[in-house]
């Protein structure tokens, strides 16, 4: 399935108390922040003065990868029945997860050789303010969070990356890393 199809088919079904669909409603950044907090159970989300919607990475985590690795990781997580929210900006994917523990240094070194990084704890991620396909250069959902899903742990996301990188190394899709 191509990315445009994933984006178009993955808008969450968001309903207000009366059952009205909120998915396509236009709203202010403040309203988007409120919707993320209430409907998607994402705490700490807030709007900033320039109009961005920010997710603080306190109890959440973000793993950033190049797009090709991100596509394979998303497929791996879906095959594991781990519904993970995924953002995209330029040629990078950001996997959002629950922070469960700091990653093992050896694992991070191995994954860094393939372009994976974890955003620093207590940093921020900008969230989209639309469900539609993005305008050029804007952050957008590849797979948005859903009201009825629990987010995977950071460990689950990194395990999926490690599994994909291991398969790729055996198949020769990646050059070997300097560390091994």
C-alpha cells in the first residue's frame, strides 16, 4: 500500500459527545491540542503562540528513522498487532510510543548505523493540525493515533527496528555497519 493510501485510509473516527464526526472539522491549534488530549488520550499536548501543536516527550517517546526504514518498521509493527502512531516530515518518519525505559546503548549504536535516533527525553514533537494529505514541507500523519488504541512502548518500536535491520543485513540491503 502506498503512503498516500495509508494517510487517506487512516484518519481516526473522532466523534463528539453527540456522535458528530470531528475528523474533518476545521479547528484552531488550541482546539487541535484539546482534541489530542481528550479524544486520543495524549497528555501534555498544547498549542504555542505561532500556532504549532506540541507533544512534550515526558511520558512519550519518539524514534526517528529514514523513510525507507520507517516503511519497513511500520509493516513490522502492524504484523505484530502493535498500533503505532507515525508522523512524517521530509524524508523522515517519527514513531510515537510510550516511554518505558532508556534504550540499551549497544542497541542504539547498532540502530544509529541505519539512521535511527531517539528524540531526547523531555524534548518536543510538533503534531499535525489536519488529517488530509500534507502540504509540501509540513508534518503529517502516516498512521494517526486512534481513540481506541494503546500506544506501544519505545522498547517495542526499537525491537521492530532491530528485527527489520537484522533481516536487511542478512539480505544485503544495507551496507554493514562499522561496529559489526
